[in-house]
C-alpha cells in the first residue's frame, strides 16, 4: 500500500525506526534537542496521546512519517521546510521527499495548468498542489493522513490570534525582550559550540541574531554580506566590526556568470531546490559557492538566517493585511498583493483566484475582519509565501551541507507576536522599539542617521509606482529596475533568458521583478522532461 523512499539531503540524513521515518531536528520550550531515533520515540508518544498542543510547541526543522498498519501520518515544522510528496500509481501510494523521484516513477510530466499562472507570478505553488497535476505535497500547519487508501489533510496549527495581549506598551516591551532572550538561550543550546554563520544585511533581523550571540558570549561567529556595494553593506560591516566578529563581503559585480546555467553543480542545485513547487533561489548561491571554494566556512558550521523577524514584527501589515471596501474578497485581495512578479492577463488572474478559492472552500472564516485587517491573510502568508518562498531560500545552506535554524520561528516568539494587537505591529512599531532600545543601543550597534527605514509614505509611493509602471516604455522600466538591482539579478537572469531565447522563446517583457524570469526558466526546463 505504501512505497516510501526518503533520500534526505546534504545536511539532514533520514532516520528509520520500525517503519517510521524522521528527517531534521526539533526542540521543546525547555530547549531539549531531539534527533534521529530519540525524536521518533518522543514524537510517537505525543502522536499516540493525540497531544496536538505539545506538538505545536515544538520548534526546529523536521518532518516525521508515522505508519500504523494501513494508516500513515506526516507531520512537519511550522515552515514545512522538508516537504513530503505523494502520488497514487497502480493502487499504491508512492511517498518521497524528492518530487523529481516521483516524477521519474510516473514517467511523464503533466503541467498543472491551474497552478502554472500562480507560480509564474509568485514563485511558489499554492495549497497542496505542485507543478505536476498528479503529485501532491504537504503544507505548513497540517498533518497529512492516508486512511482507507485516501489522502487528506487536517489543519492542526494556524497563525490566527486567539487572544490579544493587553495594550500596555511597557509591559509588552519587557515581555517581548524576555522572550527574545529565552529563544536566544535555546539557540545557543542548539549550536552546541559549532561555528555560527550569520548572513548579515543592513536590517534589524540578522543584527538581532548577532546581538543575541554577543550577549551570550558566543565567539565562534562568522558574518557575510553579498551583492553590490550599497549602504546596507557598509552598515553590516560596521555592525560586525563593533561586535568584533569576522566579516566577509562577496562582491557580485566581481563574479563571472557567463554560462552558469550549464554548470552541472548549478543544475543539480536548481532542481533539488525547486522540487516542483518553489522558485530557484539565486541570491545566496554564489556567495555560498565563493565561501566554500575559498575555504572560509568550517564544515560543521550552522547558518542563522534572519527569516522572518520583520514579518512577525509587522512590516507587511500595511502592505498586504490591511483591507478596504475595494478589496474585501480575500482571494482577489491575495491575488493583487502577492502575485505580482509580472503583468497578468485576465485569464491568469482568474486562474489564480480560482486556485485560491479552492483552498478556502472548506475554511470557516470566523471573525474574518479585525478592525481594518484580515488575520486570515497572515495565516495564508505563513503557510504559503513564508513557507514555500522565504523559508525555502535557506535550502541553499542545506545544499552546501550545513544545518540552519530559524531563530525567529521559535514557537514562543511566534506565539508572542501572533497575539500582538495590530496597532503595535503596524510599521514594526513595537518590534523596532524592543530591538533598538533593549539590544542595539546597549551594544552600540544602532546608527540613528544611517538606519534603513520604511515609512508609510514609502509604502504608498511604491504602490503608486507599481500601478503606473506598465504605462511607461519597457526599456525605461527595465533601466529603472537595473538602477536598484543590488543583487545583480539583471546579469544572473540574463543567462537564463539567453538559454530560453536559443530554444525559440521570446524574451520576457513587462515584469516587475527578475524573479519572473527565474520562474519561467524552471517551468520551461520541466517541460523538457
């Protein structure tokens, strides 16, 4: 009935115990770390007791598959970083952590036309679907269950607030500070003396992680920054120097990209990363490649990306969660706010909205609106964009053989910010206040005049630019995009575009982000299967 193939990856190897499989690690509120057989036994105990409350308190990166006679259950962490895929062939469920393996077992690629438009405009496939119309995947916040030869999914976690904390700013600052510190102790326990590597930008998220390490007297730390030389690079260098940590800069204007899409290592990375549902992530790939080729990172290092403190803090509240009488339909609202990589045809818009409505068909929208906000939009974001696009970007560390930890997705931190009133999250008001006053200023890493800030005016300005951009000549728009291309994506995606043009496709035009080129490249490569 079940044909299970777990491959693992370069950082996490699968563990099997009595027909149950585990991949990754998790830890509880007390900081106790579980791996391999110990993790399976602990999780089996929680599963057998149906203790969903305790399961939802587990932090980490993990997937566990439990087999009970003719039943099968799959649980994962809040980001679903290690998804599992299913396909039903010849009265048998084939199950794997490798989408391409199931595609080969199937023998043919059938593009999921319903989901293709959404992928090309967002960089991920929504719901439990993949780019093949017969292969299904797990999703954040769910347990997958096969029973009586039928696969279904049950929601066990959401980002919907049950209660809001009282509106006393001093109490919230103190409580939030303590939780950041508590999560930091669990982080230190997980590191266990290994080299911590922090991708350091000029923003607050990665700076907080570095501050937490410093406050815990953790000295084996390496920082790196990549891209073009911008103001963010100067800030990141200044932070690392102030905290006395080693810092490397990988200049993307000094890297040769000619023909990289033909490189066998890159092709291997691209297909393992995308795995049938996510856009190939290019940003840190060349930085990691450079650091490895120059032996700058010890083998047993652990990466500490800053995903996604700003989201928890509220950076997206006014951009995507706020609603008006003009966008009160949740599916249309999400289509407008999240599916923006390229200009959409009316047909593509309808396809995206239809897929979204199919996701929401069984969801009961209780207390849909809180004041002028949709809590359901954030819940959707956590399970879709954050899981499949943002958190997935850390697979680049996995590919190069390194574990990583999502400090900001420590469950105690998540629950604190989930229960925060929106007026304290708008513009990251409370988040920035805690970080700047309780961590950065005491350590001397807050630079009042140099800080990169996003005002409500800037958000409104960007929205106006997005609205009028397609009224201008494409050459002008493309030139403007190049002027703010800090990651050198124009050169990177240009190589992908060249390959597609050689195959007879026309160059892509009228896109808002170079990600649109990457998405098209991956879909076209799949069609060659």
